[in-house]
């Protein structure tokens, strides 16, 4: 296979097919500056090509692996000489070395490649073993493992080749239930890093608890409203009708109660980090809520949210009337809001993410390119592309391939 040199079309084509033997050189030992420079500097004296490189540092211990092959027209013993050079480098650096000679490598990239993200709190060896075994059972090969986070959860990302995406997702979803680990399976490729609009539900997702239940406490009917809310979120009641019934129970409550509730709203752990990081990366952020603008408007201002939609409580003579103004933001309205926000932002639906927990989020999760159930009802977890069941909303970032180190570095850079 030939490929034109894209950086300088005037140069001759570059041969990229590997047809001869290869050497897999692996160095391991105490990390220090200059290991890569020393190894590749020594190998540069030989007529060889670098086919692949992987390097990882775990607690100051370095593992550096490189796959090399002979250049076209190189001497027959060039790999033997390169092997001897690598052993000399390892001796000089005081590191362990492994050199494995093999046949030509398969450079076919047409097979399915997927990212499998594991989130555990904690993540136990037995769970990793079961997950790896299931990947193997689906004919998948784990090509790379990278740690994305060590706190407050452990998150690993696995690059897997050779397995069918949908089949692997289905089998790992079953494993997730029994292993107590959140697992997301996504197709590899540029589109994964191009999800440019993130839409969040508010109650029990962006914030803790349900605002309408807190307001109901002022009307003396909190338990009744809470039971109706739970049933609606499980999909047992029509959302619009149940919302109107719950709001009707608020009739006569002093409007000042809204400010009392607003002051006590608590963001979900990691919510501020999630939105802040997404905004730094140029993502558009939106909230869609079956709750009330009297609460969401402040969240919009506080978190720098670009788009929002919610219901509005009607107020007359300083009292809640028990009614809403305008159309109800229900299940269908949430999905339509996502479509509208995406159009306004110039973002294809395939590059959107929706996050929610209740039955009224189902259409929105289905419409988005990636639908994430966050500490959601079973009905929602079954329907979503993936589920996150740890209490930290910023764990969503790991599903987008963003590491905790990158998040912390950005925070530190801005003080």
C-alpha cells in the first residue's frame, strides 16, 4: 500500500505496508527524563522504521514498548543489530528489557474499534477480570488500557478491536449489573470527541432532589407530591397530568417560598466541574427541565448555561395559583428542545449528549447521539445508551475521553 506524503506532495510516496519481520522492544524500570530519547536515538543509527509506540508510567515505573521493522533495502541482519543496541541501552539505563521477534503485522484498520469505559467506586480486580473475559468471549482484543481517573472514582478506558459494537454493548450491559461497575461502549473515531452539545435534566440530575417536593412542604403535602413524582419518573403516570395535579396542590403557597427553596438548592456533586470543563472545551451546554424557571434561571446564570427550557409557576397577589403559564415541558417537549438547541448551535444530533434520570427524559435520550442515564430509574437505564450510577456528575467527562489529570490541570492553570 502506498500513501502520498501529505505534508509535502513534492516528496516521493511513502511506503507504509509492513511485509517483513518485526521486533517488539519493551523497556521497564524506574521512570526518568530521557528514556525515550535515548532508545530512539540509539535505534536511529540503524535502517529501521517505527511501526508503533506505547508508553505508560504507573507510580514512577515506566513501561515503554515500540514495534520496529526493517526499512526497504536494509541489511538482512539489521533487526539483530537493532536488538543488540536495545539491550545495550537497557543495560546503560539499568532497566529490564524484552525483545520479541515476529512476523509482519496486520495493519488493517477496517475492523470495528470501540472504546469501553469502566467506572467503579471502587473498581475491584474481579470486576476487571469478568469484563475482560466478556470482551474476549465476544472476539474482542484489548489493544490499550488507560487510566482516566483515580478519584473520586476509578475510571479506565479500554481500546478494543475485533468485536461487534452492538453485541459487545449488550453483553457488557449485563456484566455491569452483576459486577457493580458502570460500563460504556462507544464506537471509536473522531465523532466521539466531537459531541458539542450537552443537554442536562435538572431535578435529581444537575441538582439534588426534586424542587416541587420542597415547595410542597410549604403546602403540607410533601409526601403526597413525592409519591406522585416517583411514579411519574418510573413511567407509571402521564407526566403532564401528574405535574398539573402536583402543581395544583401548591395553590395558596406564599411566593416567598420559592426563594427559600432556591437558596437551598444543591448541585449534584461534580456538576460545577462538569459544566466548567465542557465550557472550556468549547461545548454548548443546555438544561431542559420539567421543573420551574423560577429555579432554573438562577442555575443558567450561575453555571453559564447557554440554552434552557422549563415550566413557569403562575403567581398572583404574592401567592402560587396552582397553575402553570404556557405549554408544559413534558417528555416530547424535552426532545424537541434538544433538536432546537442543536439547530441553533449548528450541531448535528449525532454530536449531542443528553443526560437524565426519569421517564420524561426518554425521548430526549433517544434523540441524542449519546443518551446517558444518570442514577436513573430502571426503565431509563434499560433504554439509554449507557448508565452512570456513581453520585458524581463529572464522571460523565470520562465517557468523553477526558481524564481527571486534564481536568485538574485546567483548574490549576486558572487558579
